C-alpha cells in the first residue's frame, strides 16, 4: 500500500488531462464561431444580404450575396423535399414490411450507413460525368440531384432510429383493430412527427453546407436563380470564391458570407434541438 | 376492404422499389467510375499509377503518389491530434462527468458536426494558417506561408472530433457496470479500472470509431483544400504543402476535358476514394453493429 499515493497522483493527473482535452474540444467550437463572428461582423451590412452582385462586385464594388443565399435555399430546399419523399417510405418499408433481423433489413441499413459516409466529392464527380455524358450543363437541377443522393441516407437513418424507439404495443394495438400495415404506418408517422422534422432539418443543414458536390454540378452565377436548368450561386461556394480573392474588400465579404452561413446553421441546429426534446415528450 | 388492401400493397411495392432504386445507386456509382477510369488503367498499369511521383497530365504522366502521400499526411496528423484527445474526453464524459455536464457537452458536439466544411476552411485560413506561420514554424526555425499539411491536419482533427466523441461515448456506455465494480472492489483506483478494464473492453468500438473518422478524413475536400497549399509534390515535413486526393478532383474538374486521359485519371481518383472509404465504413459499421447487438 506504500504506493497508493503514487497511484492516486496518477489518477489526478489523468483526470486533469481528460479535463484539458474536453475543454480543448469544446473550446474549438467556440473558437471557430468566435473567429467567424469577429472577422465577419465588421463587414456585414443590409446591402450584403439583400442585393445581387453588381458590376465590379469581385473587385470590391457594390452588391451583395443575395443570389447565393437564395440559390442555397432553393437547392437545399428542393433536395430536402425530394430526399424526404424518397426517404420516408424507405424507412417505413424497412421497419414495417421487412421481417426484423432478415438479411434484407440488415444489409440495407448497413448500406445506408456506408452511403452516409461517402464524401460528397465522389457524388459530385459521378454526377458531373453523367451530366457531361447526357450533355446537360452545370445547373441547379444537377446540384439538386447530387445533393438529394447525398441526403437520402441521412433521412433514412434518422427516421429508422426513431421508428425503432416506438413501443411495439402501439403497432400491435393498431393492427389488432384491423388496420392494414400501411394504415399502421400512418399512425406511427404521427407518433414520430417532431422527429421527422428533425430528420428534415438535419438533411437541410447538410445540403446547405455542402460545397464539393455543388462545385462540380451547380456552377455559379451572378443572377438570381430563376430556372432550374441554369447555373445558380450557392452560399458555401460564394464564400470559397471570395476568400481566394486577393482584394481585401472581397475577402471581407467572404467573412460576412461565412457569418450568414454560420447563423443559418445555428438556427437549424437550435430548431433540431428543440424538436428533439419535443419528440421525447410527444406521446399520443 | 379491398380498397384498403389495395392501398396497402401499392404502398408496399412503391416503397420497395424506392429502396431498390436508391440502393442500386451504389452499384451505379461503382460501375460508372470504373468505366470512366478504365482508359487510364488500360494504358498505364495500376502499380505505376500508385507509385509514380510525377504528375503532369499534359505530358501524360499520371503519378498518384504525391496525392496519396498528401492524403496520408493530413489524415495521420489529424489522428495524432484527435485520437488521444477524444479518448480522454469521451472517457471523462462517461466515467467522471455529471449528467448535467454530459447533457450540455454532447449537443455542442452536434453543433460542431453541423458546421459545414467551408466554414472550417475559413477558420483554417483565418486562424490555423497564421498560427502556423507566425507561431509554430518559428519555433522550429522554418519559414513557411502556413499553408501546409500541418494546417490541413489540424483543421481535419477538429472536423473529426464530433464523430469520434459521439461514437466513443456510445461505446463506453455499453461497458457493463459489473466489470467496473469487480475491478474497483479489488482495490484498483478508478483510473486503473479505466485503463485496464474499460478501455480494454471498449477497444474494438474505439477502433471502429477511429476507422470511421479516418474515412471521413480521407474524403474531406474543401476545408483541406483551402489550407493545404495544393502543390503536387510528396510532402517531406509538417510544414510542406500537400495535395490530397479529393482536392485534386475538386480543383481540376473544369479543365480536364481538353487533355487525353485526364478525366480518366480524375475518375480513377474518385474510384480510389470510393473504394477505400466504402471498405473502411463497412468494416467499422459491422464492428459497431455487432457491439450494439451484444450490449
């Protein structure tokens, strides 16, 4: 027992190390947001977010990034809608119609997990070459298709996790009243309603922030997006382009655009959090 | 009644076909990439593509070694930084922290996970790059612009924090209390129990989390591209610029059309990424699923 002091001391050191790592990891989040706020705030203005680029925008003259904000919202909105339309039936099918523990169920879920990890640049590359092959130029439509593929796994996996938490009794009661599987599924959907919005928001957040997939497929344009077969600007890409400019004003706009994107993401995260806690309380 | 059954079977068949279509995307991607990459593989053999150092598409030299090494450098640096930090922090959250602390830290990790890559890139350019050129490099008597594999590694490390922490926390939670209690009752301190029982038992899960993070790091494109310098040479030190594979694809897609085999080479790069990441993901997901079933 003579070395008990040494052992306790090493426990203390380990604990301090753990606290330091915890603080540095959480600190990195505040560092990122703090730096973007600090750099972006001096440049943000109403003109920035309400106007499209005007002549000489990229050498520091007037205009704003409204085209990119709108483009991003269109792109993320459309692809999230598509991904939800495709994703909800798939998640329901895997949980309601397929036998639990069957090969189909397990392998599909595994595959969606894996698809979730595939980087967007790969989706972008394949979509780009398909578009070249079909003779479609870079456009909002190309971006929407790419980002939809990217977000389907998110919707499916999130909903699947939710559907798993539904008490089996609810399913059995509904079925014993004579409901078909499809009618039962509708009841379950009502049960996980806040969770569905969580999944949608997660997909939206991923869609609005993605660059690599959009870079190759959506192109860039100074005009407000009007038609789906035309190139459209997106916010992350606007940040990326402006930041690589040597002119300080343009770089400043990149910081301001980054601030706008950060705010959008933070709003999404906060809504997700609220909805998730609502799901916990939400019972029929 | 018939109508209701009809509706049911329509819903069933519709959702089944959606499932099949969306899963066949995987097959489609593989076939598409392989077809597009095949001209390169026909004219140069695989081994020399992977080991050649010279990248000059105009002269027909497609050596991928600089890019492979660039990717390995940044991934390796990010792991050196993030693995110990994440293991320590996750252990603290599960074993020591109060419920309240845990419940306030884990949502913050979700925020970190939700930040888009381009914002990490902006942060890298504004903070990490100057930090390296003005503070870290002078310590080693090196002069650099800061755009280096080290910068890429640091940015990536922060990007993979959330995925590692959240999976490690889940894994550590599955360790049965009886095991810990047995060790504690034999007189081991808490830290000794963590070292010799908890972490040992959690090893497969922790490895799975790391593999998952590695595959995330491999595929990360824009954030790394913004801070890495992008010079197609094999990096020799922490402060050299690097050129990871995803950055290669992103930077050159527009201009590849006019040069023969260039598009095949970029498609080969995408195929390489896809195969590696697919494999890594598959392995770690299988490990994690198995752990979940046993828990």
